[in-house]
C-alpha cells in the first residue's frame, strides 16, 4: 500500500512553499498524486520535480519580471 504525505509535508521535505507544491499538483507534475476533498495526497516516495521556470538576472523568474513582481 502506498503511503502519502500532505502538501505542507512535501513543501518542508523539498524546501519549497506549500503553494508551489499545490501548483505542481495542479499541473500534474508529480506522479501518483491524488486529491481527496481539498487536500492533495502525494506519494512519500515522490521526488521533487525539476523547476522548469526560466531564471533571469537578479534571481527573478521570467514570469515575475514580466509581471513586475520584483522583490528588492
């Protein structure tokens, strides 16, 4: 039987935000995920997906730069 972890548990394990884990689940980038009510269930054996966002200068991602969400 597969053991699962929650999005907050995956976020802590992978060193990313809970919201980022939720987005990865919504984009179906994590194999074996399932949604139970409003909660994502992620296999404990799942590995963190590769970040496909393009990184620009100053550590910003391309989308942040386009939207003007620059953190200074």
